[in-house]
C-alpha cells in the first residue's frame, strides 16, 4: 500500500473510527502495510528510520487524515524511540525487529514521570532493584492502546529518587489493564490506566537508568513539536473546509485568507523548528509554537463551524469531530506555560513565554 492510498483510506474512515469508539484494528494494519511502522526504527533492526523533517511531514499528513490513528502511532513510536535510544543492546535486539515488522505492538506510559501527577508526594509507580530484576508497584495513569499492546514502555522511581525505564510485557502476572475511558474525542485510542502489582521484569528489559530524571534524554517530551504537529494536521483539514466554503461564498474570502495565511506561516515556522533540532528543542521556541497551534486550532475549528452552520453542528460531521479533537490539545502533554498561554488568550491578556 502506498502512503497516498493509506492517507485516503484513513481520511474516509476517520468519522467511523470516532463513531465506533473501539480500537481501530484495520487502520493499524494499514500503517504496517504502508511501511509506517518502520519510520522510527533503525535499519539494523529492520526499520527505515526517517529524519526529523520527514517524520514531521508524516505526522502532519496522518493527523490531517485521522487524528486518532496518528495519535496511537505517536505513542507506539514513542515507545520504539525510547527502546532504540537505549544504551543496552540486549533490549534493542529483543524488541525492535518484531516491532518493525508489525508483529508486535508497543505503547508508552510515562506521563507520570513528566507532566502528570508530579504533585503527588508518593511516586505513582515505585521501583525496587534486585538481582532478579526490576519490580514495579503502582499505577500508570495514561496508557494508549494498552489492551492491544504486547509491551508498555514505562518507568518508576526508586526509594533514593532515581528513576528507571523498562519494557513491561502486558501479559506479565500482576499487570492489570483497566477499562478504557470514554473521552470527548479519541475514545478509539482506548487510553486507560494500568495497575502494576509486584511486577518483576528481568534486567534484560531495562531501557534506561537507574538515573535521576531518566526522561531528560529522548524524544517527545511535554509540549514537544510532535504534539504541535498533530494539531497542525487537524488545522490543515479545516483549511480545506473553509476554503471550500469561500469558493462558494465570496464574502468569506477575506476571513479565509487571514486564517489560511496564519496556518501557512505557522507550518513554515514549525517545520523550521523541527528541522533545526537534531539537538534538544529550545523550550521557549517549542512552547511558543505549541501555544500558536493551540490558539489556531480553536479558532480554525470554530470558524469552520460558523461557516458550515447547522450542518457542521450535526454529530458525525467532520467539523463537529474536529471541534472535539481541538479540545484534546488543551490537555495532552500541555505544560504549565502553554496552559497559561491558553488562559491568557481566553481572558484577552497578552501571551508571554518569558
């Protein structure tokens, strides 16, 4: 399957994926058929790793076609990237070849180590190290596709404050996947929590650590360019809608031109930031791009609803879906400075990233 065919299939089925609200088996299979599952895995493990610019383009186009499928992919890719960047060859050799072939599925559950539940005094997942391996107890708060996954890349905190990152087999005794939650949008991602009770995995499945701030190196931190790219993909989908409306209603042209120009500028700036980051992405620049994406996706979807009128308000209309999807970016991997920027804009206050 070509990537063009993939995008067409995903776009045609996106509303149905949302309507059904269950795991999109077909769409995940299509990703594998089109070679997308190889995109973040090094060649020596059977992958075809894209550079940052290529991967950003891929995420943009996939999110435009179907945000739910693309979001699932980012979580799977996040797991693969963590494994691929591990200093331990044993875990790379054990997991990456089957992941590249699409024979197994991995997901990631690390939000409790970054933005989620950091206010808790007791770590959500506690870790004990021994000769037997790594023992985990606690609850991973947000895991996408846990029921479909063979592996969850997750982490926890030792009593001395150091952290580890490990690959946990979902069929391991003591792993209890909770029922997935009903979300405003993206319910089909089957995002849920995972309870860990005396789960001991061998040291061969250790990905990183023990170390302080084990996630300080690696891809896709809170508010990363990847998150913004998915928002930009949804915005692009709505650009098509409003341009179609303005082609039939001349009075809309000035407004559509303003919004489309803003999208084009934002896309240029986002891709420039992504391509300049073989090293760590500058926090201020990343936050500014994220805030601009959040702002534009809210305004663009509401503009599309205003232009499509009652038709866009009907359940199952692409605009209605996009409006709900836009809300996702107010909560997904949204660091405090970006959240405050949203609130400042809603309160008509000046947005600052200093």
